[in-house]
C-alpha cells in the first residue's frame, strides 16, 4: 500500500471502545479530539452504560457514535426516548446492529425495523451505520447478510465491517457488495495492536456470561493473536492494499477495535504515521 494511501486511512479512524469504568479516563488521556469514538453496548448490562459514556465523552468535545442494538430496545417508546436523549447530547451519528441479546428486550429481532422506526421519527441522525460481515456470520448465510444490507441501504449512510483477518476474503466481500449495487461507504473493521493476554483479561472483565459468549463466538480471533509472529494490523493493511484503496471499493476509513487497549492503539497509529511521514 502506498504511504499516502495508508496515511489517509489512518487519518480517518474510528476507535471502538467498551463502556467500562475506566474507559472515559483512558479516552481523555490518549485519544485526540479529531478521532471518532464509538461506544459498544452490552447485552448483559443494557444500553444505559453506553448512553451515559456517550453523553460524557460528547460533553468533552468528542464526536461519539453510540451502538444502539435493536435487540436491546424495549419498544417504539424506548427507541424514541433513546433518540431524543442522544440528540439532546449533540449526537448526530448512531450505529444500529441487530445485537446479541437473547431473548430480545422487545419486539425488534433485527436492525431493519429500528432503522425504519428512526425514519418514521423524522431521521433524527445525520448518519446511521449498519453492520457488514466479510467473514461468515456464525448464524446467518453470507448471501442473506448481503441482502440485508441491500434492504437497509435507504435508511443508512455507511457500513462498518466486522473483523476480518484475511485480506483476500475482505477484498472479495467488498467486490461482492459493490456488484450487488450496495454503494454505501465502508469503514473497514480492523483489530488494533492487541495482545492476546490483555484481550483475554478484557474479556474476563466484561462479565461471566458475556465473556463466555465472546470467547465462544470468536475462537479464531485468539488463534490469530497467538500465531507465530503475533498479529500486526499494518501487515493486514499492507496485504489488503488493492481492496482498500481502489476507487470502486469506496472505503471511507478504518474502524479500529481497541478492546479497550486505547493507549496502545493510539501509540501504534501515531508511530505508524511517523514512519510513513519519514
């Protein structure tokens, strides 16, 4: 990947963080105000920790994108209340996945009804993100996930891809969705410079039930981080150069999964930018 193209991508990053007790402190200490921060939501703890952290970070001057999983919303009234609360905090961008809550808290079992509900509320957010799956979803066939993006396209403004460690698979997926005329810009999901031991510790701190779900759904992630030579995000970016930088790919930037290793992620980004500049 050309240095200029990689620098451009590293300048358009979003940091995904979990709403833990020390997250606010870590973001304030290490994340520049021009980096977008996205806040996940827990099927165990519900939306409140996400909404609270979103409000506090927004008050500190960050552009914050909260996750609003469909399966955590109780009903239409709850959706309206959440939208009004976020707008009052100055939030103009939300990410709407289906979520993992099982059973759902209310009638929404997927993202599309929530997206339609937001449209019926007058589209209160300038930007709305939806999920893409370069690697197979554990429960949904690939063709169905692509059809789902097509169904959602009129209610959303961008796609965030789930983690993918194979540049060939990532490139094939981008090609497939573009052939299906899904033209929404894509933020490519990339794991930050994660250490396996810290990732395991983070998963444990999430909570017993949620940790089990996390580890069960993503065993291949840990194998990647433990592979000989470890995991280095710049290698993935370099090998995926053609897929990420071609004009037809319409990649808007990088969505970096920090797993709350926020200081490490920002240090890695700054160091790589310095090397590219040199």
